C-alpha cells in the first residue's frame, strides 16, 4: 500500500507549521491574482502597441486559455510526483518571467508565444496552489479555501487600481510588468519556505503487498471519476455565472435599462465587492454552520440576487441585485474546490482530482462569456441571464449536489 512518510503525522502534532502554511498559500493566491490581473488590466495597451484587431486579441486569449487547459491535464500527475510545494515554488519563479516576456515581446509571434507560456504556467500554478490549500485544510482540519480565493479577489482589485494609476501616468506595459514581476518574484522567494512540506501531497515510491512496483505516475487519463465530473459540472455553471456578472452586467444595464456607462459600471463593482466580502467571512461561516448549509444559503442568495438584477426595472434595485448575486456566489466556488480535493482522496490524489476539476472551471471562464453572447444574439441578453436562475436553483436545492459540493 502507498503511504505518506512520517512528516504528515508530525505536522498534525505541530500546528504552527500548518498555520504558516495557511498564510503562505494565501500569499500565493494573492500574488498570482496580482500578476494575472496586472496583465489583464494592460490588455488594451498591449492591443494598441501590437496593432491587433479584436479578432486577433480574442485568438490570443484563446491561446492563453488553451495552454492553461493543456497544462492542467499533466500537472496533477507532476504534483503527485514532486509535491505541490515544489510546483508552486517553480511556478512563482517562472510566472513573473513569462509576464515580463509579454511586455518585452516585439512582434505578434513573440507576443503570442509569451502569452501561451504565461497561460501554461498560470494553469500549473492554479492547480498546485489549490491542491496545497486542500492539504492545509486536511492537516489543520479547518476551512481556508474561501480566504485563499478572497486574497485573489483583493489582489485583483488592487491590480486594477494600481493599473489605472500607472496607465494615467503613461507608464509602458513593459515597465509595469517588470516592476510587478520583481515584486511577485521576491514574494515567491519569501513565501516558499513557509509552505507545507512536499510530502503532504506527494506520492511515496513504495511497493504494495505483492511486491510489484506501485505506479506513482498519474497519466492525463486518470482522475476522471463520476464525483469529479459532477463537481466539475457545478464548477462550470458557477464560472459561467461569474463570467456573466463580470462581462455582461454592465452591458445589460446600459442596453436594457438605459443606464449611463458610469452607472452601468457600478454593477461589476457591486458584484466584486460583495463577493470579496463574502469570501473573507466564508471560512468562519463554514466552520460554524457547515459547508452544506453555507452552499445552500449561498445558492439561494445568488438566485434571489440574479432575479432582482434581471427583472427589476429600477436601476438601484438591479445594482443591489448584482451585489446580492456576488454575495451568494462568493463561497460556492471555494466550497466546490475543497470538495473536489476531498473527492480525490488524501494526499497526492487530490492534486490530480483538482487538475480535472479545474479543467471544467477554466472552460467556464474561457468560453462562458462568449457562450452568453451567442445565446443572447438569439433570445436577448435579459432572457439569457434569466436562464441561469433555474440552473442555479437546481444546484442549490439538490441534496446530492449540495452534499457533494460542500
């Protein structure tokens, strides 16, 4: 039988190490969000600098997403082999360099290659940091996933504010990326030693009872269990809903409710602010009331908020609806990430399960906003958003789904 070494047992008796690991992995989420959001904020500048059409920029976005999805199919096995801590350390060194390469690229081909590399490294880090957070939850026996995702959200807001100031000052993307890349590179070196030991989720190379070698390599075909596929479907729907709020809420208020552009932009602000606040409180709420209750209440809040946003003819109520929608969805994805890690089992199998689960969520991020646009072309944006309400309802009220996701 494959077993972990004695390090895990020692960690249970040494909570200080697990506490440091909790804050270290939260820091990883923060710097990952900071760097990726910095890149996203500067996309209009990059589009202008490289003289790209909307179609070309969209193709580059597809390259980024495809590279991340492909990397996710292999990083689970690699993480099981070497441990998520080692993968995180390597990715935190490589990701700043990849983003800096985007800023320094000359010509469309070099730009495309840098974007593809960044997508692959980001996909690798995404799986590894979530796997590490699941390992910390298992050792500490306390929820931390909502706090980790809250750190990502806070860093995204910070990156957008700093980005606006930097753009206003006329700083070139290359200089901007270099400065943020140095900060992330230094942060990666700082938090790396405080991560949990690689042994907490690394598969040991041992032999089973019949003396045949235990396979410790997880191929890209492994991990596609029924539980992971079901959780992945939940994650896909939730990320489509997230994309709907972020990409289409302002457009909906502007086109369907005659809001000014300034007022329409408040929908995204309301959504993201309440989502961040909900995630900051999520771990405490889960510990007090349980994941199933938190998931169900969050789902029902999301339904109520989206219904208000879509059907209310009054702009203040619609904006408030998007705020309630963000509060409701705030902990659904973190809860589902934790469930996916648990569904894979203890230790190294969790990394493979999370890699498969993240494939679904990333597909929702990548294709969700575009799919909403395609459907809206046929039935209108209001009814397209309305279709998400019963889908969320089916997830929130299903005992089987709620128990699995929480």
